[in-house]
C-alpha cells in the first residue's frame, strides 16, 4: 500500500492515471478559496487535464482554507504533497481512478493570513477563484445586499485588522496590487448561484467600499467577475470510498474525491490577465452564461430539492433510490416540464428534453451514492435561489405552481425533525432554530413556516401559492409523502 506522495507516483499501479508532467516545474497562477470535493472534481480536474496535454503549467492552483474545518484539509494536503485521487463512478459499476496534480500548495488562512494576502498580491497570480457555497457570499437572502453586520466582517473592517474573511483577504490583496502598480486579478466564482460573478462583484465591491471608498471605486472599475455555470455531482467522501480506493488502486489517500461521469462548465470569457486554455479541456466559453445557469439551477438543483425532502420522509436515504422509484421520477419530470421549463430562456446548443431525461439517469446512478441528507442541507440558502424564482415567474405569468409549492411544503414537513417512520432528522441549516421552531407550530398554525419573510418574501400574501402549499402540507400530515405525490403527478 503506497501513501500518496510525489515520491510514490512512479510506484502506483498502471490502472491509476497519474500526472505525466513535472509538478516541480509548475507555478501557481490561480489562488482558490474552498478546496472541497466539488472544486477537486471540477476546476482542478480540468487544469490537470490541460497540464497532461502540455498546457497551463503556469496556471497551477494554490488552495486556501478560511474556515476552522479547513485545518483538516491543510493536514491532508501537506502530507500528500497536495495530490489526491479522483474516482469516477460509472452507472455500470466500473470505476476510473486518476491522481490529480494541479494543486501545488495549500494555505490555511487562520494560521498565516499574511501569506495568503501576499500570494494573491504577487504578479504570478492572475485569477482568484471561489467555491465557498451560497452562504459564503454574505448576502441577505431577501434584499440581496451585503451583510455589513456579520461579526467577522466587522472585524475585518477595522483599521489594521488581520483579515479573517475571504472578503478581507481578497480586498487587502487587491489594495496591495493597486499600491504596487499591478493590474488586478480576475475573481472567478464557481458556486451554484444565479449570476455568481455578478453576486461576487456586488459583495466584494461592497466590502471594499466599506473598507475604503476609493478602493471600492477602483475595484468596481477594474476587477472582472465572470459568471459561470458548473455541474458535476460530487457526494461527500466516505470511509468506504477510502477503503475501496485502497483496495482497487493500492493507494492510501486521506481525502479522495468521488464523482459521476458527467461534467459541465460554461464560463464567460471575461478575464483581465489571461486564463488557461479551458476550451481545450471541454469548457464552454461564452459571452453570456445566464441561459445555461438558469437551466441548471431550475432543472437540476431545484429537482434535487424536489426529491430530497419527499424521499427522506418516505424512508429513502440516497438519491438513486428516489430517482429509481417511478413515482418520484414522474413527479420530477412533471416539475421540470410544466413549471421550470416555461421560465427558461433558449439555451444555445442544448436539447432540453434530452437534458431533463439525462438528469433522471444521473440521479439514478447507484454507485455515486449521493445522500439525501447532503441534498437537504442548507435549504434556506438553496430554495430561495433555485426554486422560488420559478414560483414567482409562474405566479406572475399564470403558470402552474402546484409542484413547486409541494416542494416547499415537503421542506416544511422535513423541518419538523422526524420522518414518517418516527426517525429523528438531523436538520442542517444556518436558520435551523428558526425554521424548526416554525415547523413545530404548523399543525396548529399551517402557515407558520412560510410566514418568514426573510426566507419567502411576500409569498405569504399570494392566495394561489398559499392554497397550493397548504393543501400539500395537510396531505403530507394525513397521508404521507408517497400518497401526496400520487395526487400530484400527471
């Protein structure tokens, strides 16, 4: 059994792909915040592919962790020379393993924020990229404005404070670049947020303006924030994954990544200091990413929410179990066809009917073993961005809403904290206490959950939505998830 390190690469088995390039000759052109499973199955994978083709050797990644939980990633990255195993789980049960070498350094910001700032302030770094989740952008989920009252933000706004937040670190690096006469890097968001680049621009400019109005104006005028749409199902790595990688490929990896075969990245071609030749690795470079991101957010992401609460309440625990149930698959397709698709723009080069049916096939891949618990987590960050826009557009246009309202009702029932078998549900959400308290009252106060205007805005005032929501919530309490779905499918 080989411990995964640079020195062990030559000894690894032939059935495991590995870097064909000299990692010692790479230089970091990208600093990336949020080195989780998705980044390592996506952006880092694309760069590794380019490097294996003899390209982008000056675009290696320096990863950065900001949160306390990132300390573990720092330990693993240091021990393994920033190498890790990426395993693609195919629907037929076969697995393809590959060692990714595009990350060459990992910095843990709480230990040395100065090192992180100076890395970004160096002229070698031309892109700062982000996968920090929806919550990492620090915006109010109804107004969309920057939350200047966040305690860590308040700390970073103090004169001379060592930065704690991504905003503080990036802004200080930009300030130094301006002071030194260096052009600003491009900030590239890779998060599942509609208009992710636009959101990043708004949030980082707001922070910079609070820190120094002149700097904020400079950021607004000079820093580019391309939008992107990213897609690859990447479940949480389990101990079983580690054991199977050791068994199948003979490598000891402290934090491998597993994913589905499908991959997609649509990226606006707006960069100030150049970029890797992403198009040579299959990335779609476009002038406007909005049609693609709306397709993905309202079809794939919202369908994940459509399956996870109903499925969990019914006793399922994995996405493939739900997607393989014809009742649930029919419900998801009805939602996509009759409620989500009418809200979309034309998507160049995409056959939407094929895309939607491919989603059901992807969800059904039993070897990926994506957990419903993962899909149910942080719903207050997800539902307002992925599903509620579908509801609002259809309310305005007279379209159908009963399935979207049903998804919201299934979330409300899920947040009561027990499934239909009486098993406890561990709700994971930044608003957990507020949401669960509201859900606990809803058998006596049926509208308590959707009365939260911080999450749902003015939907509580719409009679058509309230009626559709109330009917499904009552059915969930009386008949359960499956019987409720039977009443909803075409």
